């Protein structure tokens, strides 16, 4: 941690807060994955970490490297765009697969209460 | 002082992410059905990518960025492939 000595205090504090907030959201999402009742409820939980959690950690990384190297480093935008685009695609395909499996076994219930 | 703040926040962040990965791994190993296991795998990949980024901040090198990008790419491709397999019974039709 010799490198971080060069960082001004406000930047270190900002990076630390963003890191703690982002990873706390990721942990909350993973705990939801552990706690919630059925698959259709569980599929909502990890998106908390995939959107705002990942966004905060990526922003922290961007701020850290930009101030450390005194030039704008925006590599992390690549990961942010990629995660934003792929998460809905992944989860929609997965939920369609789950609904298909449940329908073929006759255990699928429509969300409105109709069976 | 700034090094202390950053050091402790990085340690706590890595602890949080490791716990999140443990939760996802539990759901992957114990998931009642196949789709729960795939969801656990997807969460595991996402948290591993964030852990790589925190390692990058800790060491101050940008090499970990490439690892994080590769993990995100492979996670997306593998999750979609397994979900497609669950949906159709084959990956590429």
C-alpha cells in the first residue's frame, strides 16, 4: 500500500465509501439469493449487486486510477456497459427456461393467481 | 492516513465479496433445481469480477482490469449457454 500514500484524503475517503457501499449491496443481493423462497423471487436478488453494486465499485476504481495517474482512466466503462447490457439478457433467458421447465411439469403458476 | 482508510475499506470490501461468493456457491451446490444452480453460478461470476477490481485497487495496477473483463465475458457466455440448454435441450440449434 505504498502507492496509496500519494492519494489525497478526500479521494481516498470517496473511493472507500463507494467500495463499501457497492460491495455491501452485492452482499445484500447474495444474502437475498440465500434467503428468498422460490426461484422467481430469488432471480431478483442478485441484480442488486449487478447494477448499483458493480456500478459503485467500477466508479471507485475509475476515480482511484484517474487520480493516481493524473489522467482520465475510463477502461471500467467497458465493463459497466457490458454488465448493463448482459444482465437482463441472461436473466430473461434463465427465467424463460425455468418457466418452460415448470410448465412442462405442470407446476407453473401464473403471477396473477390464476393456476 | 488515506492509506489506512483505503486499506481497511478494501479489507472489509473483500470480506463482503467473499461472503457474497460463499452465499452464491451455497446456492449453486444446494439449489433445489437446475435453474437455481445457474443463478448461483451467475452471481458467483459477478462477485468474482468485483473481487478482481478490488485487488486491482489494492495493488494499484491495471492488469486486474483485463481479468475482470474476461470473467464478465465468460460468465455471460456460460450462463446464457446453460440457460439455453435448459430451455431447448441443446445449446446451438
